[in-house]
């Protein structure tokens, strides 16, 4: 549980001299590397190790690429999901990509609920997490592009235990450009595959999801054709539901109705309740529940 909120603007850009030297040495290594060598930078951060990884071992022009920022956290420390909950700040990435390359949105694995008292609840990750970012390439590349492509990302995040610490790192990677079929990087492929299994999926087509807005809560009904006795809902946007309030479940033979207390910060009606539903065993689904206003 984060003890307090540290705004993103507090994450300054000052760099310790040793980090500057390390990055200079890495840059020198990258510029002199052979074309068929994959190089990634790893940074030792506050209570974490952070590294830039690639799922592929080379770049095939016109094919998508998967890059990822891997956080390996010291025991007890955590970082945040896209909706951090009542405190905290999600990681942010600023990319410098070669011409012809475009980065997509962060793919967020299902989060954990972190609650140490009745007043606050946060959403995030302990131990380690890989945040995947898809990168697309054009069908052709500039003639002067060279035998490899260089990627740089400036990552900022907040890491918390009893206190919260802002941190940042500039990570770099060089990948060779290949004119033939490419394979997976054996040192990172399993981690990417494991993370993909944690990404929320679309709800099955046979499911029906809807919500009713009542005076103090939302009643979200999921008709799944089977009994759902346990579930947890993570709202995508802050200020819609009361994060620390217990989520009351009314199970039925065909699904479940979840009663979600409204946030005190919710000042106008919403038309769609979006978030992630996590079932026992870790199954996670993206929820978009149309909201019907109840007559008072």
C-alpha cells in the first residue's frame, strides 16, 4: 500500500554520475557492435532491476515487433497498474524509435489488489512484471538505415512499500535488421509468453454484461452460462468505484451480479463501466458494461 502520492512531475531528470558513465559505455558498445548482435541495457534502480527486452532476435521489415520493460522488484515493493487505485502512479514510457517504426499502447497484465487498511486500496504488481509494447514497422526501410536499428526508451515509475520513491531510467537496445524469417530470442521468449497469458482477454461472445446505476452503487450483472461464485473487478478509470469497499457478489446458476460501491469522486453519470474481471485461477477478461440508470 502506498503511503502517499508522488506526482509524476517530482520524477526529475537528474542522473547520478555512475549512471551517466554506464550509459556512455553502453552507447559506445552499441555503436561498435556487430550487425548480428542483440544488445539490451539493464539498469539497477531503487529496489528494482529494470531492463528493456525484445521477444524477437531480429527485425523483419513489415512485421510487428514486441518490446517490453521488465521490472524485477525486491520483496515487499510494488509498482502500479494503469489505474493505480487510491494512490501511486502507473509507469510511463517515452520512446525514441528509428524512422518507420511506431510504438503502440502498453499491454497491462491483470493487476493485484493491494489493501492494508479499510480506507485505501491500490492496484499493481509485486515481484516482477513485464509491460509489453507492440512496435510496428513499415514495409520498407530507408536505404541509409544500416544493418541494425537502435531503440531508446525513457521509463518513469513510482515504486512503493511503506513509502513511495519516484525513479527513472533510460534504456537502450540494438536489433539487427534481417531480410529473412526471424526467430524468438531464447533468453526472453518464455517471459513474453508467460506475460501474454496474464493479459485480460475479451469476454466470450456467449456472455452478456450490463450494469445498473443505483443511488450509491453499480449492480453489474454477468451472464456466463455458468455459476460464478468468486470474482474481483478492477475499474479501468479512477474515481468511478470506491476502491477499498468490499465487492458484494450475488452468484446465480448462470453467472453473478457484483455490487460495486460508487466513489465519492463520481460527480456525473457514466454510460459504460470498463475494467478487468479476474476469476479464480487468474482468468482475466476485459469488461465493458453498458450502464442503465435506475429510476429513483
